C-alpha cells in the first residue's frame, strides 16, 4: 500500500513535469520556400494569391511577403544552374503548400487567372477533394514549388 502510493505520486510528478515543459505551438509563423526565379515567384504570390511585399534582402537574395494571415519568405538558390528541382515523391521536405480560398467562385476565378500565366503549370483544375464538398486544385509556381488552393464550405 505504501509503495503503491509512492509509485502513484512519482508517476503523477513525472506526467505533470513532462506536460508542463512542453512548448505549445500556436500556429505557423511563416513558410520559407527556396526558389530559382525570385522575381517571378514573388509576382505569382502577389498577382494570384493576394500577398503584398514586406521587404527584400539583396545580400542573401530573398523576398518577404504577407497577406495578413500567412507570411512567406522566398529564398533564391545559390546557383540556379546546379539546383535540385522539386520532387515531392523522392525528396524529403515540402510536399506542397496549401492555401484556403474563401469560395468556390474564387477558386474558379483563380484557376482562370492561373491558366493565362505562362510561368505557372497547372497540375489539375478545381475538383472535388475526395467525395467533397471541398474542392481544390494544384499548381506549380514559376520556381516549381507545388501549391494547393482549396475551399472547404462551412469554414
């Protein structure tokens, strides 16, 4: 009985200590993407996704963008001739970056706009995600990063 109480006390202490020392994640601060075409990728996020320019750092070629919900940093590769292209199936790292869109109409309008941009490759047009009701589409921005745009009704 005495050992059982001591065991429970020690167990509770360790459980409390483990929980109290864990950091609480409170959302994503920013997403950093490596790009080959810094200006073209910057324009993709500004023209098609509603981001605005926050600043640039020419010493380590980079651009900082925000839409008041998400901040994105774009970092140009050191050597555009010898970079390793994005490969979501074989390289560890980012598979895709997904952005919410406010309506199905906005998703369709975005698709129409992206179709006109010769620097954007559309993987697939807006379609149901699974059995729906959400719809999404996938594109590759000018540097080859895979971007998803999605609308989930009721969110």
